């Protein structure tokens, strides 16, 4: 018997009869290194809780989750996230999350971004991008990720992103690789030029804050990034804000865009995503 049983409603009925089987596309990252100012790099990945908490919540609410990455391989989990600390110190929740990522088909039947585009995006009810530093390396400059985001924007379908994940929305630019290169070069004027016509200009959003990034640079990355995530979004035209307190949960919803600020926002962004999809949130 599966260790991920059907969730039961309060009346004792399994959710099997209630399941919509609508699909939510998860855009995962394949990046394992990020550039540091002055040379060198830091080992990074996708955050465990930011991936599995929303995925498990969506599945519990009756949605199917389809994971796709640029090269079709499973995302690397950032070692800094592989701890019970990101699950409120709950060892049982942490183990369940690790088992889910290791064993559940939704986390292992990985597609390429190209293949989901080729098969057709209309079958998906929404799209979600987990965080960790990894999306700031590949997804934010990936043209296929950009095509996917433009599709969900045009269809006004829920588009959820968490922590560093929101920076992936710059992939919807006409030339996201040039935009990212301008950020690394510190050429704000050039970046602003490549940001013209961005579909998310004027949207309210949040992302891992500059002050939170300073803490991550000191304690996790052991070096300085070339750009922080709020700057990357503001230069493109986003109206970025953060919670008054670092690492406090914060979610902003503006039209179809649902953004969560940091790892502590995992449950809140999952709840907002499910509500936007029209489902009922069930604690995973």
C-alpha cells in the first residue's frame, strides 16, 4: 500500500470521488552552481520544502502535479534545505517530505520544458515555480520557461512562484539571457532596455528580499551574488515589496500572479494557489 494515501474529507469520504484531476505544471530547475562576485561559485539547488509542500498540498486538494525541467532530469535539492528546520522542526513532516520527493511519481516522472510545450499547455490549470537559488541561474533566462509563462499569463491562469522562484518571470522577456547578463555586468540601463514590453510590468509581487539575501550570502553561499532578486524584478518593471521582518511568511496576489517571499511562505503560497485554482485547501 502506498505511504501517500488518499486524503479523507471530514465526512470520511475519500477525495477520490471529488478529485478534479486538473493538472498543475511545476517548473523545476537543473542548476547546481551560481556565480559569485569576484569569481568562483556556490553550490545551490532547489529547496525541498518549497517543492514538496506546495506539491503535496495540491495533490491533497485533488490536483495532479507534473514536474518539468529544462533538461528533463530531476532537480537537485539544495543541502541547506534538507533539514527538519524548514518543516517547523517536525521530524515526521521532514521525513514524509523526503520520502515524497524520493518516491512519488509526481517528483520522478520528470518531463522537459520542450515536451510539455509540444504536447500542449492548455491541459494545465496553473503553473508553479519553487525556489532555492537555482531558478536565478537557469529558469530566469530559459526561453521555453518564458514561453510557458507567457501562455499562462495570456490565459489568466494561476501562476505561483516562491522565494527565488519569482525571478523566473523575467524569462518572459524577449531576450532574458541578455537581461540577466546586463544584471551581472551591473548595467542597469542596458537591463532596462531589454526589459521593454515585459508582460508583468506593473504587477505587485514579492521575492526573497535583499536583506534576506545578505544573510544567505554570509551563512550559506560564502560570497556575494552579482544581483539580488528584488533588483532583478524592479528593473524589469515589477512593483516589489517585502514583509517588514526577514523570513516572515508573505504572499502577494495580483491578478494571476501569486508570489511568496521566502521558505516560510511555503504553506501560505500553496493555500493561495489552490484558492486561485478554485479548489479547497487541505493541510498536507
